[in-house]
């Protein structure tokens, strides 16, 4: 993402938004912060770092493109909402969002919509007791 989005024109609304927002990067391989505007490398215990970020004022934290991070956040009860885009195509294989053997977590559907191309966008929240 850091190789692509910074070079996109500012008249692209998604690029302008993404480039302008603060970005927190969780990585097991990086040791230096990215040279992408408003990027911060989370170091050490990522679950603890995200829990601290959630306590700060501001907008929502969003995970883009990291199943491993989502799994870590789920294991630490740090996910408040899942926004899943389900595309109408079967590819037969791929990475799984939910690990085999993970504990059962009931979810509640809070919103759904279907795009003009048939993509189902479903928003779920964990049911907490």
C-alpha cells in the first residue's frame, strides 16, 4: 500500500483521504517507519499498542488488508466491528480470515447492502456478554 497510494493523484478521493489520515503500521519485518505521510510503525506488543490507540480521542481504527493482524486483534477482544465485502465469485482457495481452532464468537448483523455488481457488504458486531 505504501508503494502505491502516496503516488496517486490527490483528485482521487480515496487516495487523498488515505494519504491524509494517520496510519499505524503493524509489521513483523519492518524496523524503520515508512516514508508515507502520517505513518507510525507500531513496535512491540501490537495488541497493547492498539488497545492504547483505542483509548485516544479521534475516529475509528480500520484494518486494511491484514488477516494476521485481525486475528491478533480478535484474540485480544479488540475488534468492535467487521465490515466484510463478499464478492460473487468462488476462487477455490485463499487465505482465511478466521483461523482453524479459534474460539466461537457470535456476531450480530447490524447492516447489509448489495452493490450494483452483486458485492454483499455486511457489517457485524461481536456479541459481548
